[in-house]
């Protein structure tokens, strides 16, 4: 498995589970690296069932949201599925305001999300 700098990756029941290493995904350098890590999962490692677990994330910038939208497009191009889980209330508000809660499949917790693939 590849060496990622901004994420940790495990596999559960054939689903690639991604956790973020930073609680605050805000600065441009970290977001750039995060995008590279996430895109590598799809483009190089050929993962097609991705679950992004936000359990440790407290803040997320709009630039990071852009990376998630691009990731979703890349996953869909491979006929895969991307789901999100364990999003805190503050970040969920951002998803709701931007209407991204309608775009992404967002689950309450990791076990529920893994079972839904």
C-alpha cells in the first residue's frame, strides 16, 4: 500500500476507509497534499469503494470541499462509490449550506456506512 501523508487508510469488508490525519484541514499545502493522496487512491491504487471518515476533523476549508467534489467525480468515472461518515455538526452545517449534503451520501457512523456499500 502507498505511503500517504495526510490520510490513514484501512480496509473493512472490501471498503477502503480513509481517516484524516489533521483535525483542521485549512492550509493550502495540506489541502494540496490531501488531494494528491485521495486521488492516488482512485487513479493509482484503483480503489472504487471509498469511505471518508471525518470522526477526527473539526474544521474544513472550502478548498478541501473542492477536492472532495473532484474525488467524487473520479470515483464515479470508475463506476465506484464514495460515502462520508461521522461528520461533526459544524462541518455538516457547511455541507448543508452548500447543498453538498444532497451531492454526497453521508452516513452517521463507520459501521453503518461500510454495511451500506
